[in-house]
C-alpha cells in the first residue's frame, strides 16, 4: 500500500502533529515502507480460521465495585503543561466535544 | 398536533450513566460534586502501561437493562478502542464496544395517548465516559473525575415518526433505569444524555433521507423543540433544492436552533479495533439468571397492572407510575377500605397539587401514606353519613377551593407538628363556615373534597 503526501498531512492534522520543517517526502516513503512490512501479514492462508484478538482463550477477569484511593489533584496534575486551580488548562476547544 | 407535509424519521442514542460506586475500568470513586481531578488514578488518566480491569457491577447492570428490554444477551462480547483526539480523553481512545456488543435486538413498550407502542432497540453496549471540559476566554479547563465513569449506550431503531414519540420513549427509558436502580436518570446532571439521528422524507413510502446527528440534548423540555426545528430545517432545505449534509449538529436552547459542529466530522474515522488490554467479556449463565431473578416489576408492567387490575384510566396509571416513589406511595395508600380509584384521585390531584404549590418533591413529601389513608376514610365516612350531593353551583366552587386549601393546611400542619389538633382551619374557612349552618357546611366540605379531581 502506498501512502501519498495528502494522507500523511491528513493523519498529521488528526494527530495534531505540526509538519512545519519536516521532510514530508521522506516521511511518506518511510510510512509506505512500514505499511509494506505489515502487509506481509496478508500472505498466510487463514481461510476458515476465526479472527482472534488475543492469544490466550480465557475470560475477562472482573473486579468488585469497591473504591480505592487514587491520585491527589497535585499528583494528577504534576505533568500537566498548564493548570488553573485544580483544573488542567488547555488551548480553548471550541466545539462541544466529549466522547460517546 | 398539526398535520405536517413531510415524514420525520428519528433514531435515538441514549447514554445512561451507571450508578456504580467506582469507575468502569479502575477503582476510582464516582461521587458527584467532588473537587476537580480528585477522583482520578493512573488508569483513567491514561498513563502509559496501566491496565484496565472491568467492574463486575457494570456487567450486571448492563445485563439487567438488556433483559428488561427483551434483548438477546451475547455470551461473548468484545471491547474496542474508539480513537479520537480531544483534551477530555487522556488515553486518546474511548473503550467502547463495536461489532460485538453485550445486548442486541430488544424493544421498549411505551404508552402514547392511551395506546401501547413498541420501539425497537438495536443494541446496548458498555463504554466509558470522557472528562468534563469548561470553555472560557483563556482556554478550556479539564476535569478528569468523570473520565472512565461507566455508561450504557442504548441505540434505538429509527422507529420514531414524531418528536413526541421520541420524547415518550426517552421518558419511559428514564423510568426504566430508575426502577432498575442502575442510574438516577437525571438529565440535568448528565446521567441521561441523548443524541438523535433525524431525517425527513416526503411520505412514509419514500426511502430514508440523509440524516443529521443532534448531540447532547440534555433536557426533556428541549427534545421536542430541537427535533422539530431540525426536521423543519431539513425540509426547508429540500424545498429549496439544497442538499442536506450528513453531519453532527448541536442544539442551542437559548436561540432555539441547531448549528453545525464542524471540525469533528473530519475525525469520523474512529479506527475501531479490539482492545488488546481487555479479553473478550464472557457472560456466564449464573450472572444472567441472577439478573433475571433481580428484575423488579417493570414500569410498563406496573402501568398495565394499574389499568387492568386496579381499573385506573390510562392517564391515571401513567401519572402514578411516572415516578417510582409516587407509585409506591400510592400503593401504600390503597387498602380494602380505600379503593384504587379513590386513592388515585387523592394522590394524583390533591397530594401532587399540594406538593406543587409548596414546591416540594415527592421525596420530601411530609404526609405519611397512612395519614392520607385515614383522612380519605374519614372523608368517605362523613360523606356517606351526610349523603351529600355531587353537583355544585358556581357559588360553591369558591368554597370548594377554600375547603381544599383547608384540608391541605390541616394535613401539612399535622405532619409538621405532631399531635396537633383539632384541625387548624384557617380564618378564611372559619368565615366561610360561619356563613352557613354547620350541617350544610360539613356536607359541602366532604362532598366537594371527595369529588375533587
């Protein structure tokens, strides 16, 4: 699979990676090489073998619904680039957002 | 409702925040209103190398909701990563379920205008919530306390043909999750959130039109308005030969309109893949059977019982079962001397009216059901002795108001001040009583109250 420059720029935009001063041609070639390497996975004949995401066929362990202490706000925010009170401060995100 | 010149098609995605003590994949507490970033740990903060461990209670609650809605419970389901970038999602992905959800193919019975309807549920899956962000001039403030709180996403079939149907479904869903005890269903606090897919078409025989997704409609008051606005907007576009774009839109409650939430659709490739940190979830028979045994009487079963066994009207049954506490209270008022119909009248009109007047919630209702029951008996006894008429002249209706106020005052003052007697009739009612003879006044008082609706 060949990756073109447009795809690289799109993925970089999604990942919020600044490509300013980056050799995009080189990056495009490298990404193509990586994908070509991974594409070898398509070669073995896996017809009739169910897809597995895990090597060990065992059920998911569950835990009881019992609270445990976690981090204090100071510990949690120690590596945050900016904070305001006990909040993490990030550049303003305009759209509503949030998961789900 | 006025006839529309087009057909609306709506599907709902309801997010139910589960009332567990800890988060979905870590043991952080989920207490509402805790200080910012005080209920976090390396797992929910997305620190490298941390491993999620699923909360058993989340699975139990999901199975409970699945069984209540008649879903098939998949004995094997898979957690997937939904990848996207947003500051309130520290891992860079949300743990969700994708092609193998826990529950599928259910339905929700909803009473609309006295008739039962069933709306299809496509799937129910487990996922985790994102953090909260607040936007200000200097940037956005992020609180990760909510990050990792368990959610159930309930996806409906595109079965709704009006905003009212969608609203009725959502209200029934809220009653259901509350009666199952899996969520407080509070929309204002975000425990119940709703996204809607909306499209329009000229007639029900046409294929579905292009849909837009309305995000986070977080109040019952706005749902119908948001849906109707969006449908009208789309129809208007089609009338002007414009093309409806498939996109995510937000409803602005103040302006009463929806607007495009551009920027997000670009990232719509969520690159779902099975989460390598989580093995497939295997639900054992024991868990399903325990959940089945724990199912309470479901809201629609209760509504049907009120109609079929107690002989209440669809309206009364709906009012009384709209709230679990109200319904339980009503059942404690009914006994062999107080028939259901009488109790229903007193509870749904007199009691609710009095509470509303005092701006009290059912939870803080000061009148014990036993006291209301004895009052009903007292009134019924007096009424049969007095053999009073059931019809009133307009002149009486003013007194009727006075009398109704009087009993309420009596009941409330009694419940506040123990053992206070005799009934604390107000000056206005004393004055009213003095106007006529005692006998006539008594007659009126009781006949009026017992027929009050």
